[in-house]
């Protein structure tokens, strides 16, 4: 089978060095999919590659890594700020997997940093960041503050840290309680400073949930690459890992994520995973809402409502109608009628 | 600062890239790109080398380059790193 461009870009993860076609033609996809570091490794020393193309690629690589160190610089400051106030945090996604799962952090490109904080301290954490010069990148309805999974905060130097109180949107964020994620978090270092990241099973589960639930341009090859590097390392304990994740109903996401990531890479699934990759039961509502190829907003909404405590329903629904001044100013909608029209459009939207 | 031992200020985020190293400035958080020679100086600071030792080490790596030129480059690079808040006096 002829390798697809996506599988070609993932080749370095498997230790192969066959380019097979003009690799520099892959640059635009590599940039879009945040796998420029893999393309750099695919090309290697640049033998046989046009010098101008190689220079362009290396400049992009340098810019990406410059962005990475700037982000990490600010992330270290934020984590320290939160720790000083006793707020626990765990680094998520790109920054964490770059340092914990890839052969070298230079292999993983990322656009922003993601930080999980204790949901009980979500608002105080945001206040601390605002006091340190960070600003909300987006606004949510004030009654939805406690239901949103993350709020992006922008620093005046341009970098963004997504502050999370859950690891996924809507029902996905309610599958694994944040206190479980924070209680089991593992240490890692950036520039000699100790931070925390999700434990192996939860880091893999998060990678799978995030990649599978992403749509359009947000569904990047970097997500598949994360799943591949982690699942290869964890293959010997696959059964036990899925049992553990089954307690939180995320095992199906991991099974599906691994199967799809290796399919994109056009590589066989590691043998340790093979016996465990056939989901047995019918998918539950959360899986049906979030694993289909197109968005199903009504199902997503229903799945989320099933994960809410009954006492949360009223504040949640109120959040759609009574949005607060900041949200109103940002989105230009006012009054319950405007909001009901918006809600109707949102539920119909399959984009 | 110059003429005596210096060490990297910690924590400083950096990555090795093709042709050099990128480092987050302690002053602004913005990234600096250090090309190969400057990256070599950055590596040598890790070992707590003083300015003379750095110049000697570079001289061994680049024997064809005029020692005065190497010494001037080292002084200049350490000055840039110091301006960006990336050095501190060796506490030992």
C-alpha cells in the first residue's frame, strides 16, 4: 500500500527512515498538523532535499521551538504562582507529553499550554492570573463558569495558557473526576523545576478523548502521534490499563483512539493491545455523542445533562438565558429571546 | 559579571535546534536564537566554566580562528546572555 502523507509524517515515531517522496512537499500539512518536528526528523540531514526548502523547514522548526520555550517560561511562572497559593495543578497535553513521552521534547510542537487546576479553585486561579497580567481570551456566560471545561488566558507577550477544570468538553470532562487526576498526578521537570502531569493511563486517555472529539482543523496529526508514542510504551500493561480506565467509562475512547491512530499511521497496532481493542458493549450516550464523525449537538447536550447533578440543571439552563455583562459585550446578544435563538442554532449546528 | 565564573540562571527554558539553541529570556520571556558558537558557550556555562576556560575550549574546537577574535566573541556572547538575565554569579 502506498503510504499516505499522514502516515509518512508519522514515520519517525517508528524509527524508519524511508522518505519515499519529496518530504518538503509535506511542510504545509506538517505545519497545519503541528508535526513539523517529525518532518525535520523524517528529512534527517537533508541529503537530496532542495537547500531552499530545507532552510525554510529549519526556520519553521526554530520558530516553533522559540514559541515552545517562551510558553514554558510563562507556564513555570503560572504554576509557581498557583503553588504559592496552595492551588494544585497538572500540565496537560502537548507540554506534558513533549517532556514525558517523546524521545526529546523537541519532537513535539505545541501552540499553547494547558493546565488543569482543582475545580474548587478555578475562579481563584483565574483571578491570580489576571492579577499577574493575563487576560481572558474568551468569555463564557457567568452562570456557565463552573460548567466550562477550560478558559484560555492570554499573556501580554502573546502566549496562551488554557486553564482547565476538566480534561474534556461537556460530558467528556465529567468522566474522570479532577481530584482523581490531581491525586494521581506524576512529577516531571522543565528547566530543573518540578511540575505535575497526569499519570500514564489518564494521559493516554486524555490524548484519545481529545483527538477523537476534535473536529476539522483541530483534529491534528500531533494528537495521533501522542497516542502512538504513549500506547507503544504502555502496550505490555494494556489489559490492566483498560480495566482501570473502564471504571471511568473512558476505555472505549482509548480502544477507538489507538485503533484509529495506528490506522492513520498505516502501521500495525502493538501486539500487547491487539486482544483488547474490540469494544464489547454498545456505546453509551457519551460515546455515541462524541465518537461520531460529525457533530451531534443535541446528543452532546443530552449526554452532558445526564452527567450533571440534578441540582446543577437549573443553574446550567439559566446560564443560557442570563449571560452576564462581559459575555453580552463580547457576543452582542442580549435578552432571553436572543439567547433562545442562539441555542436553537447551536443545537442544529453539525459543523 | 564578566571575567569571573558565571552559571546559568535557573529555571531557564531552552531547546536545542538545528544549528543552535533557542532560550527564553529571563527578562522578557521572549526566545533568543543562539547560533552554533553562542550555543557552545551556553553549553560550557552549564559546566560552570569561567570566561578564560570558555575561550580556551572554543579555541580547541576552532583552532584556525584567531584567539583574540574568539575571546572577543565570548565576551560579547556572555554580555548578551547577561543582558537577558540568563546568567548569575557562581555561588560556589
